[in-house]
């Protein structure tokens, strides 16, 4: 008996294709993630991940100039935990490089003169 595909068969095939594609996109649950997997997990592009490789705890596989980068899932989770938005809706402010340069050696902010200019006591 020759059976031709019907709408139910096509629907079943389409659902299976979607499942397979989702499995391929899903990063591994633990271990090391490839750059593209880390990017998908974070919702950014791969270039952003490479630019933030130190903060994301990248591991270099190999010694050459084109050594592959891998990202521990735990390190990415830890990075995300430090970037959580507080209850007021603003992310905890990190000092900019200019602000860090203006801090004294002990980390305190410089005092201001009556004219509003910084007075740094070194």
C-alpha cells in the first residue's frame, strides 16, 4: 500500500527538525563553552565575548597565535552574578578609568577647592 505524506506527517517532520536545530544551538550544561555558545548564552555577538575574554574567564587551548578560546560556564555565571541590577533598577556603578585615575593612592576621592577644582594630596 503506497502511502503519501499528509499534513500530520509534515507537521511531525517539522517539529522534529525544530527539535534538532534547538539541540544544536543549546550550549553544553557544564564544562567549557565555545565562543559562539557563550555569545548565544549572553545574548551578544562573538566579538563582544572575545573582547571581554578576561572578565569571562576564558581558557586558551594551545600556545599558538590562533589558539582556541573556551569559556567555563561557571565563570560566565559568576560574571553575570556580579552584573545584576539592584532593586532601584540601576546596575552597580563601576568607576570609569578617568574616575579611577582621579582617586588617591588609598582609593579616596580628592577633596575640592572652593573653586570646584580637585586638590590631590600625594
